[in-house]
């Protein structure tokens, strides 16, 4: 959870309210691990990053406003909870991790990917766009502060 705590501190320092309410919890990651959806980036036998690649439809993605998903009749994988250790920042490993998540998804039969982030999380928005994702709309979480920008990549 150290990487997550570092990411929470970075987001707070950037002025983003994302991940500032105790989320994601250890239990969330335990569930990701049990479902074989948690992936870890290793560098020289050290955990450099973590992310979740989920294959189940995301219920909160049904409430997209100010836009639409480009592909709605095919399955998609969703990337969640991507975080990089502070020891490895500045090495472009987040791009590498994102690329590997997409490659793994393709190997698992996925051609469509979705991801979301907070409007104030400019670092993640930059990473998402550099990976080729297109903005599709706003994902309503029931709380204006927690709204997310939804992105999609269709291969």
C-alpha cells in the first residue's frame, strides 16, 4: 500500500481531491488480486507500479453525460488504480505500464479499453491521452466533486 499512499500524497500536492477519502483501500486491492485483475510492474526485483485491469462492465460507466462511448456493443477492459512508486517517477514507467496493460488486455481478447480520472488529475489525463485514449464524457459518481472524465481506446 506504500505506492498507493505515495500516489495519494502526490494527488493532494497537485490539488486533486481524487483518492483523498481513504480510497483505494487494502480490501479493494485484495479483491483485485483474488479476481486476478491486479498487475504489478517490477524493476530490478522492486515493485515499481501497480494497476488493475478489469473485464467486467463497470456500472458507473452507464451514467455518461456530456458525450457518449464510441463502442457500446462489444466487451471492454477497464484500467483502474494505476500508481507508480515515487522511487521510479520521471523514468516514463507509467507509459510502459499503460502500454503493457493494453498489451495484456489484447492477449486476453480485448479490443476496447476504458479508463477514467478526475478532472484535476492532469498527470493521469496526459498519460491517458498519450496512450491513444479519446475523451468520451463525464462519469457521474453521484457527487460533483468526484465526477470523472471517461476515456476510451478502440483497436
